[in-house]
């Protein structure tokens, strides 16, 4: 199983974490999502290969910013 770790700006509370979890769990192929607003981290466990940009769009559509690491 593949894991994707994303740095996400804009989450400020557990409500934000839950919004991200609920949105991403609706994407086909996502097995598990954990979000931590204190660390600005979202970890997604996949049950099948899917495009990472689908996950990023799901987060950005909620108004949060994906931090691209160089």
C-alpha cells in the first residue's frame, strides 16, 4: 500500500482535519486519511494507485494550500 504525505497550510482545528478526511475518503482508491492541523500534515493511504493530483485538488477545493517541497 502506498502512502502519500502532504504538507497543507490553512488547517486550524479538528474541524478542518475532519473536512479534509471526509473529502478525501470520497475519492475512489483512498483507504485511510489522517490529518494533523498542528503539524500541517495530511497522510493518505491508498488501496490502489491513483493520481496524486486528484488528492491535491480535493484538498485545494476546500480552500487549503498544498505546500510543494523542493
